[in-house]
């Protein structure tokens, strides 16, 4: 098969976990003998052709106010961001270029991922050309451009403004084939009336590639004091402060160590390090998974935002380490077996502490479950199974032409 993958970014431009997932997916599909190509965006004024890891990448100029990667450009003003989002509701300015790229490549299937900068105008191009395609839902951008976070607060439902701004997405999604990266993300869109008449509606959990490092474990001895871990972006809606408060102020957990891996906005990082300065809380900065997971007994994912999936929890399980996750978004799906961890209720102020204490009482049990936890993760989120599911899906889509 010939498969065209479309996403707002591709390496070396990384916006988040989606780009890592996409790279792993493309390489896995190619390894099975399929032909692959990437269509993405650039902040340059001309089309850029590249070959990355023996994969052809086409970068077309973005036709909006700026290139939306704040790691390489200065964050624009709030007004400029709002104007960018308005243009991105339906932006046909690149349609002719995109049409030419697709006609020239003539793929069997087009796999759409994050379309910021392309906009859903791309759906109409593919319908016009009659190429089978699937929209992969990694987040809630088509419901809310801020993923249900406004001013640092979590939105409980789609507001009137987003209903209006996202009405075109709802209407045009009616016959679009769709894959969600979790039951939560797919069902949420379906509940709002999106993708109502799609021929293909399914869930394929994301995965990660690891080697023998998943068998590393410096924490097997039962007499060791328990070490807790957090790994991920340090931002308010990830719930990091709820965890830090416990380890700084709770009389029992002040005697336990918390390793915090990850980075965030500089001012917020400094705020966290100053407010929660304590001998038992160690900020590691950005570290690799093969360093982090072998050195903790359990990973805590305290998100207060609805997670589309929760890759840090999946990665922890792959290393044989249990997880304690909030009940937000898809996180409970990852811990569907209580032998691999616990789910706590973010609306109960004491429940995270209770689950941490329950883990304390069962630490010996969880250390004995290392192989079970790892096998559970590989069975449900393993890379080879993931690639096979996608190949099956792409073949199913190609037959729809």
C-alpha cells in the first residue's frame, strides 16, 4: 500500500507526543513493506522536500499568521492567537498545493492526524479527489481549540462559543472515517454528534517502542524505601501541584521520596521549585524513560484535564511499574486491571492520599507483579500489535474506494 500521513509537525519539529507516535507509526508501517510519505507544514516561504530516515517528507508553507510551534518562535499576542484560530476554522488557501501533492503521489489511503494549520478544508480536498482517508483523534481540538482548558480552568462541557466555532467541524465530520486513540476520546466526539455516519469508527490505543531497557529495575529489593515518580510536562492542569503538596506537607509522605521528571514554562518551573522546595522532592529536569522508570516504584499521573490517553502511564507499565492515575479522560482505561495500579477521584480531595497509602500497604505485592504488569502493557499497548491493527485498518479503508 501507499499511505500518505498528514500532521501539522514532523521531526525535527516536535509539538508533543503526537509527533513521537506518528514517527513510530510511519516507521512500523514502512518496515512491513508499505510505501509511506509525510505531508506537513513549514515556516519557510517555499515547499521543502526532505528525506528523513529514508522517508520522504514534504513541507508546505503554512498559510496563516504564524507557524504554531512556540518552541521555535516567540509566543504571539493573545489577539494574534485568536485570529489564527479563526482562520484555522476553515482555511482553503493551501488546497491547490495539497491537491497537487496528493494527485502526484496517488496514495491508497491518507492518514490524517493533527490538522492545525491545514484545517478541515483538507477533508473537502480528499472528498473531491475521492481518496479514502481516516481522521485520527489525538485530542479534542475539533471540539475546543484549547482542549477544554480556559484561563487555567477546566471546562466541564463545550461552551456556546466553541459550539459556534466548531459547528463546521461537526457538520463536515458526518461521513468521515475516524479512529480514536481511546474509547474516551472517540465516545466524546460521538456524544456531540460528530462522525455520525462514518463507515469506520474504532479505537486503536497508541504505543511506544522500547527494547530490553524495559527489563531494567533498580527497585526490586523489598526493603527499599518506596520512591514515587512523576514524568511529563510540568503545567498546572497536569495536577502536579496536588501531588507536590502531599509530599511536602503530609507528615507521612514527607518521609518518602518523589522524583519529578519533565520540564515546563520557565516561570512556572521556578515557582514549583521554590514553593515545594523539600529534601524529599527532587526535580530531575528532562530525563529518558530508561533512566526514570527503573528508579521508581510507582508512577503517579494526577491530571485534572481529560487525557486523550496518557502515554506516561503506559510507559510505566511497560517497565513493569504500577501506576496511580486520576479518573480523568482515558486514564482509567489504562488501569482496567487493579493488579497494575489504582485510579483516584480528583473530586475527592483526600482520595489521592488514600490511594498512595493503599499502595504503601501493598508494595510487596506490586513488586512481585513486575512481570505481570509488563506483560499486561505489552498485550494491550505493544508496538507490534499496534502496527498490525493499523495495517488492518488501512487495508479496510483502501477497499472503500
